[in-house]
C-alpha cells in the first residue's frame, strides 16, 4: 500500500510534447466528462482541492500532471463525450489522448471510469475498443456508487459488464463518499506502478 506523503500539481500539457521529461512511471485517468475523474484523484491523494472539480462538464482540456511522493505521476486526462463542448475542443480530444496513450513510454496503466447510473455510451465503447486494440493496460472503475443501493449496484455492474464485454469482477466500485474502493484501487495502481500483473 502506497502512503501519499506529497502530491502537487506539476503542469498541464496540450500534447505529449509538453509532458514532463524523466523516467517516473505514470498512471492516467480517463472517462466521459463529469464521470468523476478529478474527484477520484483527489480522493486517492487525500487532497480535497488539488485537482479542480466542477459541475460544468468539459472543463479539463489538457493533460494535467500531478507528482506523487516525488516518485510517480497521476495524469488527469480531458473527458470525452461532452456534447455541448465547442467543436474545436471535441475534435482535439482524440489526437491529444490517443497520441498520449500510444506514445507515452512511462505510462503504466489507464484508469478508465464509468458512471454507475449510466449505460456505457457509444464513445465509451469506441474508446474501450481502441484501448484493447492498442493493448493499453486498463483498470476499469465504476464511479459514484453511493448514488445507488446495494442491490441496484449489483444489477448495474452486471449491465455494464454485459455492455462492455468485460467481466464484472474486473470493475472496482468507487465512491468519494466513505472513500469506497480507495484501498482496492490503490492496490491495482501499486502493482501497475511496480510492473506486476
Ligand atoms: N455522489 C457523488 N458525486 C460525485 C462522486 N464523484 C464525483 N462526483 C460529482 O460529480 C461531478 C463531476 O465530478 P468531477 O470529478 O469534476 O468529474 P470529471 O470527470 O473530472 O469532469 P471533467 O473534468 O469536467 O471531465 C461533481 O459535481 C462531483 O462532486 C462520487 O463518488 N459520488
Ligand atoms: Mg476533471
């Protein structure tokens, strides 16, 4: 289990060219806009306002780097699927994120987030297909599970598993409320960082 001794914002990069140099391993976080990426990162780091969260989706449009323990990075990726985002912003998402995920050698895993209350969208499924095709090591997480009852959660995980074609056990249920899934997710992140399967 990793203890977070320090966590700070490093930089925001518009593309892989602006990413930090050096050889720290990194974990990226992606999912549709408003799925809870920034909240999840803050929760993992026990830092309330480190990563900006918003009720206005589509705000994060850069690759946002956070240094943890002066040893590795978390990268908050821009969300996709925000229909009301300007066209230019939507069109730049794919080259930015695909370019980053394909080209970033220090990337150890991508944490992929789905909202418990929503069926995976066409964009979610296209992204998952692409991740599988590119063999990006992916850690699937279901967010905001405090929003549903325990029975509903079982049903929703089953539904999401069916739609994505992934086994239900692969998903880590997560919530900032009560920090549910916190240690399970850190476990998966730690092994990705240390290069275990
Ligand atoms: N109830 C509940 N609400 C959550 C949880 N996680 C995030 N939220 C809320 O969901 C909204 C979006 O959260 P963000 O963390 O900003 O989502 P994001 O994926 O970073 O959004 P973008 O950066 O805009 O793509 C905010 O209003 C959060 O307070 C959770 O576990 N439970
Ligand atoms: Mg965000």
